[in-house]
């Protein structure tokens, strides 16, 4: 089923109408009904009864995202939420490492005490708890220097801040955040490949594929780094989807002769 992003957004946020000062455009966007004036929505193209939300020269009208551009906003905000959630989890991990670095002795004692409690249960199931890979990994962590753990905590904190800033910027549709997302995500892809060579898991594969898709999608759809014409082509694409731009082009092509208005008043 094809989603009508324009009408879906208008249903949630309401219509966006504008009364241009240019008579030709004003006539194309205006209709008179039995219950009053109606203006064509700049997003979905339907007529909405009531006064226009704004007025003035067409060049000063708000640029309302429509169609594919509106769909891209939804996708970018999904990515923003994912980045924000990931940043929060990494932030918690950084805090945990920092706390652990300051109380390793107490944590080590607590770990050994709990291990003693679980040894009889493990022996009952014929499991060598003392030589378990998980237990060995935890013991290795206890051997790390305090300074090493602080470096790890600082690295995790930096990564978390990058993810959170990236998430906020993508949610606000900032172009710098799109560059940051592509560069930061691509920078960690070699590490993810290395982790896959160490151990393959469904989660690692899914994470790697998702991050590759994010890099490719943002770089191409937002025309970053000069791809597909760069920023100029991206801005031209956004304006070409504007209803006012479309109507202005139609009015110019018709030599200011006005055909039937699109849509129907409601």
C-alpha cells in the first residue's frame, strides 16, 4: 500500500495555506465556497476552508516539504531516534566503567563472593564455572589498570556525545548533522568488520548492514560531498517539489492564462 505522506502529515499537523500577493498565483490557490473562502494547502494540495495562514510575496512563502522530501524527513528522524537511544546506552556504559574503575577492589570481592554461591549449582550441572569464558573475561577486566579504565570511560563518553549530538542534529534536519552521521558511522565500519571476523552473530550482522545503509542513504539522498550535483541540486530538488513553485511554473508556461484549479474545496 502506497503511503500518501502529504495527507498523512496534514491529518496530524493540519493544513498550511498561504495567500500570495501575485494575482495570478492568488487566483490559482483560492476558491470561493458557500461557507466562505478556501485556500489550497501548500503540502497536500487540498482546499481548506478559512483564512490563509499567511500572505505576502510568493518568494517569502514558507517552503513546505512534500512527497519524497516529506518521506525523507520521517526516515531521518527514525535514524535520529536510533542514534539517540544508542548514545544513551553508551553513556550508561561509560558511567559504569568509570564507577568500576574507582571501586575495583570492592567489585572484585563481591564478584568472588557471588561466584562461591553459584559454584555448587554449576557443579550439579557439570559446568566448570571457574574456567567459563565469561568468568575469565570478567577476571581480565579486574586486572586492567585504573588509568586504562579511565581511558575506556573517556572514549565511551566521547562516542556517546557524538551519537547524541548526531541524533539531535538529524531530528532538527541540520545539514551538518547529516555530514557528521555519514563520517562518524563510516569511521566505525572497519571496527564492525573486525568484530565480525572475530565472531559472527545475527545482531552484529544486522548492525553492520543497518549502518552501511544509513551511510549510503544519507550520502545519496542528501547529495553530500558533491554527490548527484551536491547542495545546489539538493536545494533545487526541494524547491521543485514546492506547490507554489509548481503553480508558478504552470502559470508561466500557460502565459498567465488560468486553467481549472486542482483539487476540490472541502
